[in-house]
């Protein structure tokens, strides 16, 4: 408490926030221009979505794209092909797949469990529940971190579905979760239409239950994550 009182008396609190969509797109364009490349607006948005809004994370991806793209203009397809996708973006992709009933895109379990999982899921046309989860695991992402990310995304989707049902509008979700980017709000609202409010409420509960099980039981975390995905896919 003494330290905080001293800071309040002699110092100043400065809040460093991430930039909004328009200034960050402008900054990305300038970075590419310095490398002799033009960049389309949708490529800028795709890069923010894939690699995050922090400049420290964007700079190496911009340099990679600037060196790797042969033409004069970087497109959204180039970003999709070359940019590193942060775990949050992959989790967003996973919930998008679930909303679209694209279980082939939602997850893939590596090694021996592939055959067991695909057999179970294929019986209900879930023959994938595969790609994104495998990517996360290949990146070394801990299952408990992935569950936390899915839980956050499900809470956002629940808020978006509530906004749709109660006619609160996208600004309700934007303000609730302090989301600075319109295209992310659009993706949330679009994905939320693929679920019912009741299904999302249950999904939030399942994520909490899985998180608790990982922290309190001796069960294998990867198996718990797989079970969560099956339950989410089954609605």
C-alpha cells in the first residue's frame, strides 16, 4: 500500500491501449510502403486478425510478408498463406467451424487418437473435428490454455446471440468486451447466428466444467479437451 500511495503522490498513471482499427491499418500500410510493397485494406484486417494488434507481433509478420510476396501488392490471400496465426485466431476459427457445422474444420487430434476420434465423429459427419486443434497442439499450446480461449470465445458468442435475440445491436458486444475492431464484431455476430442461446449457455458451462476438471482431477488434459470438442459439436 505504501508503494501505491507513493506512486499516486509522485507519479502519473498512463494507460497504454491498443490502437483502433483505422490508425492501425494506416500504420501497417506505412510499414509495408517502407518495404516497397502496397497492401490491400482487407489484407491489413486479415493480418490484425491472424497476428494480433500489438505492433511487436505485427512487425516480424510484415517483414516476412514483405520479403516473401513476389508481387508489388500484399493481399489477404498472402496473409492467409504466410502469416503466423496466434492461438486466439485459431480458436476463433474453431468456433466458426462449429457454428457452420463444419466439424471437419473444427479440430484434429494427433497420433493414435486420430483414428478413434475420426471413427466416432465420422458416424455423425464429424469426420474432422480435426485441423485447428492439431495446429494448436503442434504449436505446443497447453490444453488448459486452449480451453480458456474457447471459454472466452463462447462467452463472447453468448453475448452476441443475446444481442441478436434482444435486439441490442452489435455495439452491446463491442462495449461489453472492449473490442476495437469492427470486422471482429461482424465475425462474432455472424458466428453467433449459427447457435441458439441455450446451446451457447451450455457451451459456457461445459468449458467451465472442463477447466475445473483439468485443475482438480487426474484425467489427461488432452482427452478432456477432446471430450469438450465432441460435446460442443454435438450441441
